[in-house]
């Protein structure tokens, strides 16, 4: 048994594109309109900003628990390439296997329910049959029996699911990040951070600790209940549609930050939005954290006039410590200059939806 | 609070306390260099010093700066006292002792961060809660640093930046610390501007 | 919604386990499988006791992988406020009830090299589920279980039959006592200890382990507090502008709910922290009865846990 992809189905929907080398990634016009623009007002500061992860507006990235979009197949190919070059990007400490099965069940049931045209799950007791048509996978396996899958349950399902994932074990009124699949991270190292407590792995984030953000977030998450997931946004900036901005390969991608010019900025600079969803898992009592990355090219985003105006104001007024932590301080002025051309000073409506 | 004054740092950076005598069937001490002084200070506070020593196993090695206080520890009269020449030769003995240790064992770690961190890592691996392992910093503040790029560990780092002993990249030293790896994190300093490496400054002595 | 997600269930079976304990089996109303859960989890059962809404937490004791039903065991407390009496007298097969999704405040530390469990009386229930889970997924354990008498030793037969080498039983009426110091001295490094039972037993186990050098973070216990009774008192609710009176057999949380105030809660036993409420003004003494707030917070009097804590004095204003 292997997890080799057998591609070809639904080629009219899933884009054939790259997140490296020639960077052919792009959003379709419909993809731009459903982009999860993260700013609901004209300024930004850290906040806990959690809300129930319940089905949202039809067609939006909130419609389903695990959004599958036009980039699905290409993102999974990119993940396989990252793991081939660095297997340490997926790790699970020995006591997290059961949480991996919990996550596999959660994702398979959700995808088969929400996207029946693409995914099918059939159960006969613990004998399960999983079909993933876009990736050409058709497997029979025994639920809760590791020996019946080509990878551990956590790696198996996250090789087929967009977004990074971490699994948090709950102990001593704290959350411990004891497993992760991390190939599209905003510059943090799973290999280094695995095993850390909630405060420890967030330690490098500036300002938010002093504001008590993480104390409140941890208290909130410890009370997270099975059956009642929550979500929040985070965001940063990336030059080129590069999913894998890992510290491990920073010497390879770091120099691209100096490649921006006023002429190429709109094409190369991307707003990187993380839709983070948190699920309490039933058998393990762990918390699964999905960190789904959406990349929006500046040129694409400003086709929505409200977003062009607002992005300009947010970046112009942002706290420099936040910009430094997010890694775009050196390019901030250039971004503001470029975005100014799309801000006529008109007022913007509250909320992040493009047309409201 | 620790006798060593560290500058304020982020929340993943370890903080150290002062060793206190605690009840236990076995007292396992792992120390290096000036850490020997933390052990004698702790024993001075013990209500039943003789009883504690009769159940004490000391594993010691000289510090990275050469400080060797083996004689002082040997003179205490602990049930067992062993001197290893280096940290790498000390660790297999610790692993062996842990393999058949029982609950009721009290752990005391003292000395440099490299020694404390590696001993803590090996004790944690048994399932023992790291929170309840006593740790007191004494002596040198040189750091054990993992290169986030090649994963190689450079011991006794004194300057910032420094050159990774495995891949040769110039790394700056973060306060971000991994208990599992027992090391601070080193990140390439000239990734965005290759070749522009500031001169190294001695930050850890 | 306060209390989180709920499950609609039907009582499928009620079994007399012994003179004091009844077992209740819940199946989902629509026939769908119950959610899997983790050993040590509890559910909050909602009761309509002749117009009085009671919500009591009970540990889930069934096999967490058995999705066909949940089982709880309820010990009758004749001197209590009435929740267990309601379960014993009025809950019969066929009754429809609402219970909360499982919440675990007493989980196993799965990194442990071994799990040492100590149970007293009805405190056995979370261990039944944990042992089932360890049996499925692997993990060393040892159980010491004390009961008043053989007749009141619920589930001892099935435990000793399934795990003869791991389960040790003790009976008070035969003068048997766990040789705790010896048991604690025999455990390999990396063992975690879990205790569930009467208050006195928990205190004895924890203090003995601490005096023998056991680390704080390897000691785990679960004790649900009954809200307890007390003198009636009056409370001003600043956020909703209401003034309510808390009756003798009522908790502050229950009194708020009866007045139509939607206050958050999960465990209703002083353990989870969900109902933590700020005190705006207090002329009198808050009778703190929870495990959640620290001793300093109790002394400061700026927070109260309405699920178990009460008040005596002139006036109390809280932020609800």
C-alpha cells in the first residue's frame, strides 16, 4: 500500500499550478471573491478573535469544516515534495497516535459529508473504505489499526488535507503541541517547537503576551468542547506564492524579500491569511488545530475596491514591532506606496465581505 | 530565584530556581562545574543531612570553563559519587540509573544550561514531569544551540552570531528554547542579505 | 449556548447495582452513534425535578469505544439536594433527557510509563472507562479499589475477572486498608497516580505521595463537589439589572438560571472554571467552595464560582 497520487479526475476544477520555481499559482476570479480577507476594519492589533466554527455563507471558505478549493490538488503535490526533501516537517510524539486517529475520523467524515462528489467513506464496523477521487486514492483499512495504513493516521490524512495541522495534548491545565504536519508555515519550526506548552511555542510573538492575549486564549481553549469547534484568523506577508516559508529553508527563500520593485510588487507580494480552526477530539481529549493558508496576490486583492483601500490603511498604520515579527518591515514602505494608488480615501464598510 | 542574573527574555527561555532539600527515597544529583556549590548549599539546608547523603547519588563533570570541584563533592560522603570527564560520558550513566529508578526519586540538577538541559531531557523521557525536576544555574552561561537549518547542535556557544559547527552558516542566537532538544535556536543571520554578517559579540561567558 | 453542545438521549436501561447504586444507560434519540469519548470524561445530566432544573455531573463509565450507548452509575445521597434521589426515583427506561457532550477534567497522562489508580466507592466509575481505553490502546495500569463492604463494591467482579493481576480490592468492614506507602514505593519512574473517591481518601493519598517525594504534576484527582446547601441570600446582577434570591437548596447558578439569566457553565462542580464571575461589590463574606480559584483569589474576593459558592452578609453584586 502506498499513498502515490493517481491524478486526472476533475481537472476542469482543480488548478494545475506551482508554489515554487516558476510560481504559476493564481486565484481564479471566483477564487478572489471568496478570499478570506482578514481585516474587518481599517486598522489591526492582536486580539483573541475566536468565533464558533459553524457553517458560514454559502460558497465562502467558512461553508464547510474543511474547505477544499481549486488549489487542493496542487497544494497536496507541493506538500509531498516538501516531505520528500525534509521528513521532519511531519512528526508525532509516541503518545499522540490516538489523537491522529481522532483527526482522521473527523476529516474523513466531514469531507465525505460536505463533498460527496470527491470523497466517499464507507464503514463496516472498524473496516473502512476511503475514496479520494481528486488524488486517485482508494483504500480499505481498519480504523484504529496503524498497520493497515501506509503512514501513521495523522500523516496519512494530513497528506490529503490542505493546511498545516498541529495536535495539542491537554495536561496540567495547559496545551502541549505534541504532533504536527507543517509544510506551509509562517516561519516557525515544528522540529524545534514540538513538545512545547502553549506559552512556550507562542513565546516569540511580540506585544500579545503583555496584553494578556495568550492567557485568555489558553483559558478559552482549555474549555473547548467536542462538537463545538472555534476559528480565528491570522495573517502575514509573503513574497511570491510560496507556501513553505520554513525557517529550515530560510537561506533559500529569504533573499526573495529583497527582490521587490515598484514594478513587480503587485505581482509578487502576497497577503498570506491563515484560517485557524480548533477542534476538541473525542478519544484523546486532544485539540486539533488546523492552520489553513490562503495566498492572495496584491494585484488580485485590489480588484475588490474595499479591500484595496483597507489593506493600504492597515499596512500604513501597523505597529512596527508587529510588522517586524511578521517579517515584512523592510518592505512595508514599498507596499504602502504601491497600495496608495488603490486608496481614494473613501470610507469603507464594516466587516470583511467584498461587497457589503 | 536563580543566583545567576539572566536578562529578561521570552517565555520559552528556561528559568532556574534554588535547589531545596525535598523528601525522597533516593536523591539523584547531576551537576557540572560551579553546580557543585549549589549541591553543598542545598545540603546545608537539609534537616537530616546524614540521611539525605546516605540516599544520595551524585553524578558530576567539570564545567565548560574547566571548573572541577570533584574533590569537594567526593568529601561529602554521599552513598555514590561519580566523576565523568565530560557531559557526553556522563549521560549514559544517567540513562542507566533511570532505567530502574522508582517514584520517590528526587532529582537535583545544577550547573550550566547544557548539562541541566540534557539531564532534564533524559529524565523527562521516562514520563517524569519536567516541572518537578529541580534546576539551579551556576557558572558559565555559554549556550547549547541547534541550527534550525541543518539541525546540528553546537556546544558552548559564546558569541552572537556564531558559525554553525556542522553546516558553516552564520547564526544568530535566539532565546527560544526547546526542552525536547535541550538547546536554544540558531537562525541564519544573513539569509536575506547573503554575506552581510555583523562581527561576533561575546554574549555568553 | 451555556453548557456547550448537548445530546438528546433516551434512557434504555436502569439496573440496580447494589443497595446504593443504580446504573443508567443512555442511547441517542435518533439512533445515531454516541460520540466517542476519552476515559475520565463526565457528562452533565439535565433533570426536570417537578419544575426545578437540576444539572449534575456524572463520570462516564462505559467503554469509550462502545458507540451504542453511554453508561453512568449514580450513588443515592439521601442527605443531598435531590439530584441523585431524582435519578433513583424518577428516571426509568423510555424517559427522554438531555446530557452534555463529554468533558474530561480527569484525563490520563498518556506519556506515563504506568498508571496507578486508587478508587474509593463510587469513585471507581471514571477508572472503568479509562481501563477499557487502556485495554484497547495499550498502557500499563494497576488499580487499588476500596469499598465499605463486598456488597457495596460495585463492578469489582468484572474488574478482577478481566484484570486479575492488576486489580486489588479492599473492604472497610473487614478492616482492610491499602498499604499505600508500600504501593507508592514500588512504582517505576514515570508513573502517574490518579485518585477518585471521598474527600478524606483523596487528601490521604495526595499527602502521603507528596511526603514520599512524588512530584506534584504526577498526582491527579477528581472530586465533584455537590453545590451544598446554606442560608438563603440575595444577589444583585449588574449586567442584567436583576435582583435574585438564592434558596437553601439552590445554587447561585441555578437561581440565575431560574431568573432567566443565561450564565456560562460546564461541570457545575467547582472544577472547570467556566462559570467564573467577577464580583463588583461585596459587603459580607463569600463562602468559596470551588477548586478553581487560587487561595489568593479566594482571599481577594473579586471572583466567585456561582455553581458551588455562596454568600453571607449584607449585599453582593456580581457581573451577570
